[in-house]
C-alpha cells in the first residue's frame, strides 16, 4: 500500500489534508455556539408580530438542538463505516442546511424548535462523528493529535461565525441570515463530503507501526459506579459551559452594559478559550489524571460563578474573566470526558461507551437552558443563574474527589 495516493500525494503526506477538511466541517457545525447572537434579534422580530417571548423561550431551540445532537451523534456514528464517510456527510450536511434555511420561515418558537432544534440538530448529530472517524482511521499513530485538532474547529466556530452572524443580521435581517447560513453550510459540507473517505483496511502509516490488539473484556459500563460519576461530572461541566454559551451576548448587554458590537465580539473572544480548552485539558488529563482535571474545571466554574454574582454595570473585566473561564471549562470537558472514558473503561468499546457518556452533554444543555431562562424570566436578571452553577460546581468537586476513578473490575481484567 506504499503507492497509495491521496490528493495527488503519498498517503502518509496527503492524509494531513483531511485535517483542514474536518476543521472546516466542524466550523460549520459549531455555529450553534453563536446562538446568543440570534436571541435578541429573534425577540425583536417576534415582538413586531405581536408576540412576547421570554428568555427561556429563546433558549429552547438552542437547547433542543444540543439535546438532539447529543442523542443522535452516537447512533449515527455506528453507520458511518457501513454507508461511507461521503454519503453520511452529504446526507447530514443537507439536513443541517435545510434546518437553517427553514428556520428563516419560522413564525413562532415552537416552529423554530422544529426547524433549528430538531432538523438542524439532527444534521449536526449525523455529520459530527464523520471527520473524527476519518482522521482517527488515517492517523492510528497520532490519533489524539488528529482528533484533537479536528474538534477544535467546533469550539472555535464562533470566532468566525459570530461576527458573520452579527454582520448579516444587521445588514440583511434575521430571516436572510438563516437562509445564507443554510445555503452556505449545504454547499460547504457537500463539497467536503466528496473528499472524505477511509483508508484501505490493511493500510498503515509505516511498516513499523502495528495496531494494538483488541481486548475481549466484556463491556460493563452501565453497571459501573464509575460511569455514573463520570456522567454526572460531565453533565455539570457542560451545564455551566453551555449556559454561558447561550447567554454570553445577552449578559454582556444587559448586566455589564456592552454595546451590540462589543457583545458580539466578546462571543468570538470566548470561542478562543473554548477551542484552547480542548487541547489544554487533553494535555492536563494525560498528566494529572481525569479526577484532578475535573476538579480543576469545577474550581474554575465556582470562581466564575462567584465573580458573576458580584458583577454589575461597567464591570467589563469581571464579565470577560468569568465567561472566559466558563467557555474554557466547556472546551475542557470535551477533552476530559473522552479521555476519561478511554482510560476508565474497556478501550475496545470506546466508541460505544463514549456515545453513552456523551448523553450527559445533552442533559447539561437542557438543564442549563432551564436554569438560565428561569433566572431571567423569574428574577428579571441572569445573575441568579450563577447560584446553582456555584452549588453544582461544589457537588462536582465532591463527586470527582470520591468517585471519579477507573472501573475496578475492568482494570483487573485488563491488567
């Protein structure tokens, strides 16, 4: 297989071009992290139609998308090799674009939940696993690096898509912005789909590389106390982070007093921390173990919550510091959780196991939305949303300290 060519290059060199393709796909999918840019324009658009909607209402499409994404991603991942990377990406990418495009015609929150939350969310869930699977197959010798670089695109997406969304909304309106994104994402993802493929079954990056033998140890994930500890910690970590993603723009305007341009720019800045959090916490988790990495993230969430509980008009530094920590922690958990799943349970069953663990991401999104929206609707301010995040971060520290450890029976079998 030494003569195998990719993009006109020898496979060992050409495989690196799958990384920018994967990152670009993830940039499209990660536009969900720019949702806070859409919330105020949507509220104003519905208000013109005589409808009054609350903070929880405008967060529902965002939360629904994340829940559908979290549920569908592990299910869809099982079919990637059966139907091929190109076909799955083409189908999922078309559904993503359709969801955004149909959102431009939504005249109520329930319709937006269907078009953006259910349809676009389903498309994201279908596509998300493909670039990861492709890069993992082409880089068996550098799987962590390749996958880590690929998923960074999802976290960094608001760095590009938030200012684009803000510009399009200001220039063309909210409806046209959904249409532009729908058409663009469909075109980009379909183009990428034509290039994605897996290596031949017997391909290796070099003659010296040999794959690790598979373990025959049975899967006992759901019967392990360690699973419930990891799932709970992951849910708490993503709850705080995804809540921060959904309300960043609004908090900047309403609590701190930022103007529209600065609030939009802040989302792009926070995206950098989200992206950096993945490789940073991936590196830390390898060195200080998942338990200590989890505790560190919960300490960050606790500090951020306390800072925001004491932040008011004009305290811009507090806002940027706290939300940078929250977005960094969110990115961190998207590295801690898969690494912990790999190290705590049978690695042979990693794909299936992490799919189950990933449902915590959807649970965190749903509860975080309810917490943030209820705080705003009941108390008139997002400030009170940081009381439960502070309490939950302390609970997370306790769970991580006493229960986040490798499954004992699995380790006995594998040792």
